[in-house]
């Protein structure tokens, strides 16, 4: 079965950096888009970044994180990363890894990122 496990969240000061990881299993990882979403307190879940399957080199970002966040993948490790820099208080939230496999939406349990001084 498809499993996604996020890690790397924590408390960071404004302007700091953090790298999130999502370990995937149960599907042909290299053949699927991978996404990072986030949900702040009292807010809707929003798409932060996406990366295409191996060979496409396509990635996209929400306007709010462009030039600050970078999504990448390591197919040898079945892992997708989200490198976050210049963090702001509004980046605080639970970050979720997501993929769509054969029409099914799969989510990890999330990792909490708190940006605060």
C-alpha cells in the first residue's frame, strides 16, 4: 500500500531555514508527481510545491513561496524534499506530502513547522 512519511519539521526563527523530507513506499515512486501541501491554523490546506516524475524536470510553486522554497526528489531513496529558506511566520503550519496514484489521493500524517522568535 502507498505510504508517505514526512519528517524534518520543527521550530525555527524568522529568516531561518529547514528541510522537510517525505519517504515514500508502495508504488513506483519515480513515475509519479509528488506534492507538498501545508495547512495553517484555521486555514485551508494549500498546495505549496509540486515536482514531476523523473525526466520531466518540471516543478511549480505557490506564489507565496517562490524564490524561497525548493522541491527536489531522490528516486534512489524514494524521497521528496522541500528546502525552505527565508522562513516567515506565515509559513507556520503542518506540511503534508501528497501523491495521486491510479486515481487515489494519498497523504502523509504531516510534520509541523513553526516559525517564531
